């Protein structure tokens, strides 16, 4: 396929996410200045002087990011720790307000992450029911999907135990199983596949491909680059809050590994 044909095909597809010159700045309280780090005497003097108000540092996490995602895309987002990957996903989900710029989405984004909220004191069974209701499924749909969610998560007999008894990997698998039980306009997956075993990763990749076909757009943040390359048709490489490269998975990942 020629480059012109690729551009014509892209023009025919429906945009689902438009990120326009996005800047995200957030504040960190309690950060010490350079000359006060590790200095107990300085901390004591601040207390004595009643300088109890914590210091505030601004972090410019995303810096002028712009791109368009299309219906049917599965976009991997890669980069070193602190490059802005999770911040970008949270901004697309509407959980972080832009400092400047804008995010436009066609439909409701859904963020799935290791820290996605499930109720620790409730059983896995109750979390499945409540999670499905929160996504707008009916009681009949919950009944129809329940066994598949349990089987997909691999939780087994632990499904009747409180979530606080689960390992981090079990919790992550259950979160993804619940979220992927419904088709989403835009699904954002932040390291939710990182703690699964080989079989769960295989099932997850198959599920993501199905979601691409049935729904809209999938964004995937994962440190496992093999998962990104096998699952996604496009990769965005973030470095220090900026897009360093945006293109096909093999080309971007090769450049990232050689950097």
C-alpha cells in the first residue's frame, strides 16, 4: 500500500480522540527544596518558626502533546518512568483538567488500571455485580456475563472472598475482566496486564483485538514491549512529557530500544 493510499484510508476513518496541544501541570505538596533535602535541622527550624505550611512544587507532566486517534486503533503508549504516560491516559479519561490545550473524545472514555477502584471489603462476586452496574449493564446482562468474567479473571474459588485477600495480580486481572465485559467507545488500559501470567496475557491480547473490532479505540500503557507490539497497530513514544515518535509499532519500539 502506498503512502497516499494509507492517508486516504485514514481520512475515511472516524476520529475518536483528538488531543490538541495538551499541557498538564499538577502540584506536589510537601516537596523540599534542594538545599533542604535530608536536612533535619532545617525541618526542625520550620516547625519552631511555625512554618507548617508544606512547600508546593509544580510538575509539568505533559508538554504540548497533539495527535488524533481513530475508530479501530489500538495505540500503545511507551516511555520511561515519569515520561507522562499515565498522566496522558488520565487526561483523556477526563480525570485531569488541562492546564492548556484540549482533549476531545467521541463517546465516553473508560480507564482501567491497577489502581482502579474496587471495594476491598466486598467479595469479588459483589465487585463484579457493582462494576457491571456502574458500566450501565442490566441485571440480565450481568447474569449473562458473570461466569465469563470469573473464568477470564482466573480468580476461581477466591471469587467469594473479600478483595482485601487478593494479591495485586488477582485484583488487576479482575479489574480488566470486569471492564472488558462491555464494549467501550474509548478504553484506556494502564498497566492492567502487567501482573498476569502468560495465559492471562494471551487472553487479554485476544480480548483487546475483539474490542478493536466491536467498539472504538484502545490505548494501552505497558512496560512489556512485546505485548505492545503484538497487540497494537500504532505506538506513541513519550519522553519528558512530549511525543518523541508516533508510528507503526516495530519502527517506534526499535527506535525506543536503541535510544
